[in-house]
C-alpha cells in the first residue's frame, strides 16, 4: 500500500471512531495550558499511532496527543498527526473538526489527508498529484479583491481599531479546525484564512500540501514558507489565500511583530 492510501484508510477509520465515541458520550478535561481534550482524542491517537507505525516502523511520529520523542528528528520521514483538529467543535457536536495526517520528508509534506467525518469530506494530496476532495480535483477561488471576500478568521481581530488601514467589508466566518479552514480555501469555498497566532505543525502540515497542490498560497504573516519536523514544532502565524489575495493580505499584516 502506498503512503497516501495508507493515511487515507487510517484517517477514515479514525473519523469513524471519533464519531462513535461522541455518540457514546465523551470524557472531557483540560490539558496543561487550558486547552480541552477528550478520551476520543486519545483513542484516535492510539489507533493512528498503532496502525501507521506498524505499517511504517522507520517513520518518525509527531502528534498533538503523544509526548514528543526527539528521535523523530533523525528519521528520514515522519507522520505529523492531529487526531482531532477542532476538539471544541467536536465536543459541542458541531461538524467542523477533522483528522489530519501528513507524511513529511526533508521538512516538507509529501502526502496529506484531512478527513472531516461529520461532513463526509476527505481532502487529500501528494507531492506530484492534484489536490482532491472526495476524489475530485479542487482549486481555489478567483476572487481578486478583499472587498466582499469570504474570509475565515476572528471578526474582532479584523475590526480592531489599531490597524493602519481598516479592512474592507468582508464575509467573515470561523471554523474550529485550522486544517479544515485551509482546505476550504484550497477548494474555493472561502477565499482566505488568517490566524495571527502560533499554530502547531500538526494543525498545518497536511493541509499545507493540499493547499499548494490546489494552487493556493500559504505562508506566515511575513510571507515566509513553513518547514516541518523542527525541534519546536510550531509556525508563528498563518496566511492562506488564493494567489491574488495572498499579497494583498501580506501588505496589511506583514508589519506586525508578534510576541
């Protein structure tokens, strides 16, 4: 079985497990730092770790719900996994959560799957093929101005009075899962997604490849590309957009110095 088929099969099984666990009733607690976690997050993580590492024992492992092992830094390829991205939506019986699985080589994703089981949406890509939604090719929108654009982000952030130039009127919505937001941009459902706060590699890696293969642009808020499997697995911010809007957004946010 090739790498993409492996992670596609695992993601769909993990999504089914997440849905069945939610139907039975979740145990919920807070992790260090205050973010919520459920017994389903851990069960999905265990399922994925067991299946994927059995199939590819020489691949490293990086997951939100597994204690980090620096041994991953010396492997040629790594699984980068968020078992349930969008746990808050998952807990609240909303559909905007996803299983995110990437395979990374030399700091870049070479296969990626983002599976939203409650929506029956599966996004996938490899390094040399098209980005797909449920097997059909996807592409970003052709919107070329911010006025009226469909934006995923924090409405309060856009309305903040400290901006050098006020943002034009846009349709601003939110989705809990970072990976799912990026896939919505890749598929043209939304025009752009912005997050001016750090995101973990497991939030971004799989959707990074899907966005790029679809033809969308992705960087931090200063226009820098991402690299994965780093000692501190985090990116500073996120600007994901079609290629016409990406530079327009960077021109508005690139001056910001984040802590």
